[in-house]
């Protein structure tokens, strides 16, 4: 148990250093429960979701197709993470479920990816956040029980068809 706690502290410190671009990380930052939960959630999210999406613009006919395929891989990575270990999924998303600011922080890299795919160059990432929000039923942990329904892909495509004209 001691090694696990030490690992979390080290991992949290690494994340804080990356986020703040400085080594001036204080013990109070590491010990801050909210920041710790957020750092743990981000680390889990990156490992289980973001790092599982391997797609490039190469062989994509256009940026809309690229975005569609990236979003499909994203929602399936979340579904896979839930199905492979529901208990860890719930533990790692419980804090995020109840904290919209933490959710936004965890999803920031995803917003940046969408912004880059679509060449929006939107410093506030509002368009990317709006696109991701349209897929909330596939991305938010509160909806996890719906992810294994037989019409999963059909529902995804219905939302895609609804928003694709506006992107």
C-alpha cells in the first residue's frame, strides 16, 4: 500500500510539473485532494482512452471523415475501458462525474485534438467542446449503461449526421 501511495504522489507531481511548466510544485498542491483526484483521473483517462486512439490524417479523404473516425475511436475507447474494468472505470470517473470543471480539464487534450483536426485555431476551444458535447451520451460516465445497447453505432451515426453539416 505504501508503494501505491508513493507512486500516486510521484505521478501527481509529474502531472503538476507538466501542467504548470515549472518544477515549483508545492506539497500543498500535491496534497490538495481535488487536484489529486483530477490528476489521477487525467492519468487514467490518458492511459485508457487518449493513448488508445491511433489514427492519423493519412489516407483520410477530408477532415470531416478524419473527425468522424477519431470520434468513433474515442467513444469506443471509453466503452472498452468501461467494459474491461467497470470498477476501475467508476472509481476513476466518479469525481469527474460531479465536477464539470474537472471534466473540462480532463477533456482539454481531446478538445485540442478536435480543434487541430478541423483547423479551427480556436484559442478557447469552444467549437471543439461543442462537438464533444453533442456526443455526451457516448462520452459521459453517467451514460455508461447505454454503451452496450445494440443500437450503439446507429445512435452515434444519428448524432454525427445531425451535427456534420454545422462543422
